[in-house]
C-alpha cells in the first residue's frame, strides 16, 4: 500500500464512524428522576414528585370497604366506605415554606356569575384505593423539619364548579355527591356506616362540610428527607378505630356520631416518612 493510501485510511475511518454515530437522547439534569449519565443530547427530564402513601387501618387490621369491625365494647358495625379531601400541602425547610409547582386553572362561581382562577393543583380525593397519591412536582431538596396539609378544601376551592372541572380530577363531579351545591360546597369527609351487623339495617351517610369542620390541618414535625433525583415519599396513616372511638351505635343519633367523630379527628391521622 502506498503512502497516500496509508494516510487516507484514518481519515476514511473517522468519517465512517462519524456518519454512523447517533447521539443518545436523555436527561442530563442530575436533579431529575430519569437522569442518564450516558446521554449525549439533553431532553425529556422528569422531576421529583411528592408521593403520599395512605395507610388505612382499623386498629391493627387492614381497612377494607364494606367490612364489619368491633367497637370497644365488641359491638359490630359496618364501615361501607370513607372518602375525604386533602389539599394545600406545605413543607418547611429552615423557616421557608415550599409547595408543589403544578398549577391548574379551574372555573369558579362568582356570585351569580362564573369566573376562572389559577390554583396550585395538589388536590387529592382519598378513598380505599389507590394507596399511593401523586401530590405534584416538588424539586426542593434536603432536610425538612415539618409537613402539613389541609383536611378538606380552601374557601376559594369551595367555589370550583365540579361539572366544569377536567374529567377524573378530584374536584370533578363524583357519583356519591361530594358536592352539595353552590352554598354548601364540597363534602370534606364522608363516611357511610351501618350501625350493626344486621343485613337489613339501612346505611347512614355522615357528611362533614366546612361548616362542621372549619379548616383543620394534618401534619407532623421531625426529619423529612428529600434526596436529589428521587421522589419525595410521605406516609399518611388513617386509623378508623380512633375515628369512630367512643360512638354509641345502639342510639341512632347521627348528630351525636358526627360530634364524636369531629372530636376524634386529631388522633385519627398521623404523618411520617
């Protein structure tokens, strides 16, 4: 092979390699959950979210809809279902408050007219399933000293028009009537119970509105850690044994039951990581 051919070989090889090379697309932001150190072209980053695991129990038993449970006196009653709203999630770090970054414009009532309003979109409607709820995108990292969120909805969220909310959104119209009209707003907490174990006993629906509860908040202090590039896990434990503690089911007095449940709410919920 002559000198010209020998000199040309490396150039031809380099050109051939360059023509065949396809840059790998991927996320090059280390703060993203899909960070790819092997990528050549930055794209498609997905950022951490707060993920709330809701652990629903009855004392030491796993809670299930439409099951019989014993009260403190051994009296059996049936919890057919429980549903409640959560919103306004706040994380505290060095005295600063951090929230999710997701927002959504929703149609609202404005007197006899309607309007639209931008909300932080961290609304959740908790039922028996799913177990994990994605609260929203949360990029602040590090150690947090406290977390809290609202049981129910803010006064402004109470004005949302459910029939104009996006399909499957927590504030959209629900089959079990969690919206009680423009004046009453949404049901914050709803429990459907049967006061004994008899098959023919009619179920009672206990609805708790803002007028019943005010604006209660659930929270905890301690060490909550959000590692770089990972979702932020939180756990909400709900103990229905504590929620229904002390209720006299032999007296069919719905208002007395509701009064007892309201008094029990602070001990019903606990937050951890």
